[in-house]
C-alpha cells in the first residue's frame, strides 16, 4: 500500500515536470531494491554515450522550443500550444533512454553529469525571470542517493515555480490591462490626436507607473519562486523519509493516513500543473504587453516633443490673435456708439408709429360701428326678402293647384271622348311611363339614401364635435363653479369676521351711548336752569330720537349700527350750545362715531359684494343646469343614432 502511494506521488511529480518516461525505470529500481539487491551496476561506454545523447537531445528540444516561442510571438501563435508540443518532445526524448539502474562509480561521469545539471538549473532560473518555458533535464541514479532525487525534484520545482511566478505576474498586471488598451487605442494611428501637452505628460506618467509595477511584480515573483523551491525541497525530504519508513515500519494506521495525504498531494500537484499551464500563457501575454507599453512610451516621448513644438507655434498665434482682439474691441466700441445713435432714432420712429397706430385704431373702431349698422340693415332687408319669398311661394302653390285641377279635367274629358282602344293604349303608355318614373324614382331614392347616409355620417361627426365642445364647456363651467364656491367660502369667512367686528362695534356704540347719556344728564340740568327754551328743544329732540333708537322690529346689525350712529350724531348736533361744558368727551365721542361710520361703510361694501357673488353663483348654477340638460340630450341623440345604425 505504501508502494502504491509513493508510485502515485512519483507519477504526479513526473507529470508536472515532464518526466513520465523515467517513472518505469525508478519503479524497476524500487522493485530490485525491495528484493534486497544492493549490487552496483556500472555504466559501460555505450550506455554513457546513450545518456549523453539523451541530454543533448533534451537541450536541442529546449532550443527548438525557444525558437517556437519566438515564432509564436511574431506570428501570434498561442503559447499554450507550443508548451504542450515541447512537453511531448521532451517526453519522447526521455523515452529514448534505455531502462537501467545507473550508479556513477567514476568521478569523471558524476562530475560531467553534475555540470550539465548545474547548467540546466541556470537556464531554468533565467527562463523563470524572462518568462520562457524550459523543460527540466533529469539524470538517472539510484533512488536512495541524494543526487538523482534532488535532480528530479529540482527540475520539477523549477518548472512549477516558473509557472507559478508567471501566473502571479499576470494576476498583478491584469489590473492595468484597461489602461494599456486605452493607450493602444489612442495611439493606433501613430500620432497623438490631442494638442494638449498635459495629456502626453499623463500618458508618460502612466507608462512609467506601469513599468515600475512590472518591476515590482518581477521582484515578488522571484521571492515567490524561492519560497516554492524551499517548499518543494521540503516535500522531497518528506518523500525520502517516507521511503525510509517504508523499509523500517509497516503500521497500517500510519499507512492509511499517509495514503490519504498522498492522494491530497497528488490532487494538489494536478491542480498546480493545470495552473502552471495557464500561467505560462498569461506570462507570454504579459511580456507582449510590456513590449507594446515600451513602444508606446517611446512613441509618447516623440509625441510630447512634437506637442511642445506645436504649443510654441500656438503661443505665437495667440499673441497675434490678442493684437487682433484689441483692434476689434476698438472697432466694437465705435459700433456701440453708432448703435446707441440708431437706437435713439428707432425710439423716435417707434413713437411716431404708435401715434399712427392710435389713429388707425380710431379708424378701425369707426369702421366697426359702420359695419354694425350695415349688418343691422342687411338683417332687416333679409327679413323683408324672406317675407316676400314666402308670399311668392304661396302664390306658386295656388297656381300649381289650379294646373292640377285643369289637368284632371282634361284627362276626364279625354277619357269620355276616346274609344276603348285608345283608352287601353293610353293606359299602356301610362303604365310604361309610370314604370320609367318608378325606376327613376328608385334611382333617385338610392342616391338620396346614399346622400342621407353621408349626411348622417357628417351629422354624427358634428354631434361628436358638439358633444366634445359641450363637455369642454361643462368642464369649464364646473371649474368656474368650484372657483366661485371657493371664493364664496372665502367671502363667508370674511363675512363672519366682519360680523364679529360689527358686534364689537355695537358694544362700543352702546358704551358710547351710555357715556353720552351720563354726559347729557348734567348738561340738560344746567340747560334747564339757564336756557329753558333750549332745554325744551333738547328734551323734544331726545323724545323724538328715543323711539327710533329702540326699534319695534328685529333689525340687522348693519341697520342697528346705522340707527345708533344717526342718533349719536343727532345728539351731538342738538347739544351744540352746551358743548363748552365737556369739550374733551365730545371730541372723543366724535372720533368714535367717525370710526364706527367708516366700519359701517366697509360692512355695507362687503354686503354688496356678497350679494353680487350670490347672483353670480345663481347664474353659474343655471348655466350648469342648462349645460347638463344639453349634455343629456346629446347623449340621448347619440344613443338613438347608434341604435338606428345598428
């Protein structure tokens, strides 16, 4: 079981490094070693020549692979196909070697093989940095020795690490693919379309940043390569230790765990192989992109120099244009002065034209009045002509009746005078004539029917238009009604507010009346003692005014306020002779009465406006009802027409 697990690990390592042909030889070695044969097999001269020939063939295969990669980079061949071909060639060259267990006894053979192994490792290190794919060279030795095992695992590690490094370089450089493509598209024609030097500076800076990032990625790849070589060497040590454990211990549980670990390692190695293939392809693409970026950088530098020359020429042009602009500004100022003069003339012409327009409007108004007079006279003449035509139509009808009577009398006379044969012929002629008349009438009826159908279509269209117009009018009326209702609600609010103010004014008027009475009582007493005549007059005026102050019927607040105001003014004028007793109080009363009179006038205006709004609302409601009736009639007519048509 341990042997099968080790065989699987060895196969996966050989598949990664392209050493599938050597697996059978090492299996034969392990079988012989398991039987306990520790004999050393020496290489003869022919076998050494065969080994050297295999190494030379592998070197030729690597050179051929490099040439294939150069051709693929020039002709656009996919690097994955070339890599697969090289692996097949290397495997074929490995299978040419004779299956034997080789152990170097002489120092010359071991030194020669070690030198060749060192040269191949250097070439593989170079290809890991430059991105070319190399097939590792393997040497056959005894599995227990360190030289052969290390050669195999070092070759595998170099291949895997180079491919892993390529993948990481491509992954890190994929972030800049979009910028490089945009730059290649912008410089596809060989020249920079923009005339701004800042754009070229930005392109150069981007190129430099891309190159710096590529250098950083190459450094990271080298570090990753070293790390992976160390990990593969540790795996090699583990495999060697497992081989030693194979000879010493036979623990089933350890064997099962080792088998599981071996399966996992084999799966990981298979995934790494697929990943290495993809990484090689991406690495080749990244190298092509770096070459294109360097070429674009050189092109950008040339374009930058060209743009600097263009900028100098543009600077001279700008100075010349600045001088032209100064000259044009002077000319523009002169033209502005001329325009101001012309504007003054235009204003004068406009005033004259306005005067002419006013006179023309007067003439048009006079013509309109004449037109109205002419239309009225024309209407009157039209009515007279219609009456005259009606009289003539009546006379024509009477003449037609007389002609019909004469024709009937003539026909009766002919019937009585003619013989039966003539009567039959006449009847035949009458029937033929009636037949023709009926045919003509039928044709006329058909024409009339077609005309009626056309008229019906026209009438239906007119009804539809009228219906649409009535609907529009109805909508307008509804909108106007809603607006009037809103306005009425506003006026109602104002009316309530005014009523509140009127109540406050009535309260103030009552207070003023009470104050007036208090003032008049001592004044009346003094007047009765000094001037009895004036007192009698005041008492008579007060007696005459008091019945009007307390109305017998319920009055509106406006009427009450008006009556109170009149009474207050009456008392003020009647008490004129005694005004010198309380002049300050009378002045206050006069001001209060004037203010109340102003409020009463404003209330009256509000009342008139409310009445006008109510009238407008009633008129709008009547119009709305009329429009609704017309709309209902039109709907009934259209329904009847549709029923008749169906």
